[in-house]
C-alpha cells in the first residue's frame, strides 16, 4: 500500500502534505498517562514491548497521522552502553556523569542485547499492527546531543559540561563521539531489521556550538551514521533534525547525506525554500507554543508553514515536541487545516 510520508522522503510529492508530530505519544494524551501509570515508570514503559507498542499506536487512532514514531528515548542508547540512566518524576533524565575521558572505560564495547532487544521487539509488534499507509519512523539521538546528557548527567542548559570536555580534551571527546556513532549505526540497523521504514536523528542541541565545533561534533558524526545506515540498508530514508542550525542547515544537508531535514520554528522560510528544499524534503515547523495557544494564532502558524513549504516536498510537523499541557482539540484543529489545504 502507498505510504504518502515515505513517498515524500523518497523524492515524491504529495498534493496535501503528510503529517505527524514530534512527541506525539506523550503526556498530553489521557490514554498515554493511563498506560504510563500501568507501566510504573517511563523506562519500564520503554522496555515493555507490548505497552511501548500501545502508546506508539495511540496518537494514530486519535488523529490518523501519516507517521508513527517508535516510543522510546534517545537515552536508551547510553543505558544500553552501561551508563546508569534514570528518569526522575518531573525532573527529566539523570545519568551517572562522564565528566572526562577517564569515564569512557565504564562504557561497554557493544550495546546490551537484553536492553536493545526489547526495543526491537516493540518495533516488530508495532510493524505488525501498523495501519496500512502509515510510515513507521525509528530514531536515535545525534552523537553531540546524546553526549551532552552523558557528560552533564542531566538536561537543561548544561551543554556547558560537554563543551568544556570537548575544549579541554578534544581527542578524548572524539572517542566518546566515536563510541556513540558506532552504537547508533548498530541500533538504527536493528530497528530497520525489525521493521521501521525510515529513521530520524535528533540533534536537539545542535544550535549551541561555534562553527568549527558544529562541523566537528554535529555534521561529521551524523554524516558517518547516515553513511553507515545507507551502506547496510540502502533505500531507508534518514531525517536529520538539527535544532537551532539556522543558516547552517546548508552545511547539514551537504555534509550528512540526509534525505530530509527537520526545521525548528525559527527557520527562515525564504532561505529554506530557496537553498534547502530543492535538494531534500523538509519537515516542520509549527511553534509548539502556537499549538498550545490554539485559535487564530495556531491557524496563522499552520498557514505559514503550508504557504512557505507546501508546494515543495514537505512533511508537516511541529518545530519541536508537543508540550504536555496542549489541548487535544488544538491538535485536531491543526490536522483538519492541513488536510483541507491544497497546493
Ligand atoms: O512520541 C515521540 O516523539 C517518540 C518518543 C520520544 C521520546 N523522547 C519520549 C519521551 C522521542 C523521539 C524522544 C527523543 C528525545 N528524548 C530527545 C530528542 C528530541 C527532543 O525532544 O529534544 C531528547 C533530548 C530526549 C531526552 C529526554 N527524554 C528528556 C530531556 C526528557 C524529559 C523531558 C520531558 O519531556 O519529560 C525525556 C522524557 C521523555 N521522553 C518523555 C517522553 C514521552 C516524558 C516521560 C514521561 O512520560 O514522564
């Protein structure tokens, strides 16, 4: 059966753009909150294939999205490399921090199969139950973004710790990045073997680096992941989301070999339409705060994305994840407006 989102990733064009949302399985949905309660904790939910499949499918039932994203987290990878990862209620992730290269010896040489095997099992279950026509997206974090959490031990504005490590000991930091690159290739190929149609690499903190560091720690390592995936799984499209990249999106497209790039809501429409979209598909980029606000502000944000990119290869999405307090009616309103739009 024809999959509109996959078609756009492979170079095709849709009259009305395919749509999904980053973090579409999440706390804004009462059915998600109920399943998470049943699982006990966020990581239990990630490693329970039956429940992870259930929460992946929940937003499709409600909104009929064109894409399903595997329910998991980018921090499953450091966990499977032996770093202690926990999610504290209301506080976000906590890891046992790797402040310098001496901590690298604590990491395992390969991914723990008992852990990633649960993720692959969830993928296989979702693949079986997926509505025809829905594109199934697997994912990992980009090496730079994953490293910021591994080094700081937490999220927030603490990419300082990773930047400091990288300036003080670039060779040691490069070893950490190399470990993440190799593990990410293995991890994405495992997801592909289990049944995903495409993969997305999330570089949430790409926007904080100076030019040289951006090339070295964001573009080049992502390029190696894309090449590794393409070598073993030709024909599987790769979406790269370098949040905050701005004009450096061009360097991302040229340096990584991505089939599509994710845009955050600050992306310059003229620049992207002229210099990016002719070469790759774009995905985005409604401000999640406009979705939270709803009403005419939301309509204007939806129209701005459609008018700027809808006549080219566009996968309609948010510019980052949906926020937990977002009303479901606002998502319904956005989906209806996108479905009714014609190029
Ligand atoms: O629906 C989906 O998009 C698929 C699942 C998904 C999650 N996290 C589930 C999740 C995906 C693709 C991610 C990616 C992720 N995780 C990123 C990159 C994209 C981004 O959002 O910037 C990052 C940086 C993380 C790390 C992470 N995970 C943080 C900082 C947090 C805490 C913040 C928060 O929202 O609570 C998480 C937890 C997390 N990951 C939740 C979900 C649904 C909330 C957990 C809960 O139910 O309490």
